C-alpha cells in the first residue's frame, strides 16, 4: 500500500511541475504541451531536457513552433517505435506458431515414413489374408492422419499469410503516419527532407529543371494572439487544404515547420514555378476565415512566397537557402507576394545579408 501511495505522490509531483511550467510560460494546456513538460519533469529524456533548457536560456520562452519541433523530434518518434515494436512482436509470434505447426508436421511425416517402411517388411512376410487386411488398414489409418495433418498445415499457413499481410499493411500505415503532419495532412519535415534530397539528386543526374517554393503565413502570430491557438490551427488547416487542392501529381508538398510550408516542383522551370506560387497565393487569399465557435468572420489569410530553381553544382542546402532568402525578401517588401531569385528585391536582400 505504501508503495502505491509513493508512486501516486511521485507522479502527481511530475504533473504539478508540468502544469506549473505551462502556467508560468503562459502556454496552452493541450495534451502535447503537458506531455512535453511531464517528460521534462521526470528527467528520463535527457536530450529533450537539454534542448528545452538551451531554448529557454536563449529566448526566454518556447514558441509554438519550438514546442512542435521538440515534440516531433523527441517524443512522437518514440510512439511510432513502440507501435513498430508491437507489430514486430506479432510477426515473431506468428512465425513461432508456424514453426511449431511445421515441426508437428515433420514429426508426423517421419512417423508416416516409418509406417510405410514397416508395412513393406510386413507385406513381404505376410502369410494370410487377415494379415494383409490388418497391414492395409494400418496404412489407411496412417494415410488419413497424414492427410489431416497436411490439411491443418495448409489452413494454418493460409491464415499466417493473411495475418502477415495485415501486419505489413499496419507497418505501411505507421510509416505513412510518421511522415505526415497530423494537423494539415501534408507531409511533415521528415518527409520533406527525405523527398527533396531524392528529387534534387534525380534532377542533377537527368538535367531536368527543379524548383522550390517556400512560404509562410503572413502575421500568423497575430492570429494566435488575437483569436487563440485553435484559430491558429484553423489557419494552418486552411493553407494545407489550399495546397491539396492546388498541387497535384508528382509535386511534393509539406509543412516545413510552424507556419512555414514547402512545395518541391520536379520538371518545373522558374517561370512555371512562379505561376504555381502565385496560384497558391491567390487560392489561399480566396478563402474566408471564420471562427468556428462564434461564426465571426476574421478576414482572409495571405502568404509570402520565395522561389528558387536548382542550378548545376547546387546541393539541397543551397536551393533551400536561396528560396528562404526570397521568402524573407517577400516579407520585407510588403508580404502577400511572390519573390524569386531573379527579382531585384532578392538581389538587394542578399546584398544586405552579406553586408
């Protein structure tokens, strides 16, 4: 009883620390944030504690983007790993069951083989009709038992095939989920990093053009501050929906982090990419934002977009860096616009950054 109370008091202490941190930093008390601070309080995840302490020391706070990144990096993958481990255990259990059935079948095969050998000897020395009848009846019983064993083995293997197929589908679903941003349904940062690396290598090898769009939501922080994080989430979903409706085929869409999104456009030159970027910008701006709880019209969302195109000798980092500089130039020059690396605003931006 004392041990149960001790455990209760210990976990309640962790819970109080978690809620205290959320309260002092004025964060939303959503399950994700509670989990981050509860794990922080336990001290079991040293890398998580280290990044939180470093971020607080540097910025004095944790932004929504920081919390999301910390959760994605240090917690969400643990859940995925646990689920993969469970599926793996089921696969191993299924294989063990099949091996037991095979072992039984092999034993029966050995027994049947011995029966055939004995019958051969008995037949050669049989003297009467009754002896022959007994030998034949024994062979028939052994054959019937062997047939039943084979049927059981066949049924078990069929079940195992279906079960393993289902488990394989579960693993595929877990893999897809691990690469998906749960809020918008787009690819997440892990998905983006994996896909853009492959796309860049393919474009450099084939000589085909490839463009990158980086954009973020204008004045996103003001939406959160004015209307709350639930409305902020609604804004993110709205942008995600616009991307799904606009981008098709082989193009790669992802939530890059926080309020930033990315689109990789294989086989697309700069001029075409600018057209796509402006189409996305207009599609987002065309949607009216309404607060779900009250029906209040909150206005329209706008985005700023930076566009770069892959050059020979480029790597992924260089392509992203130029798109990011274009995005920064778009924001500095009034927002709700598209800037690419041949625009004068980009040239001024890069000059100012070097200076």
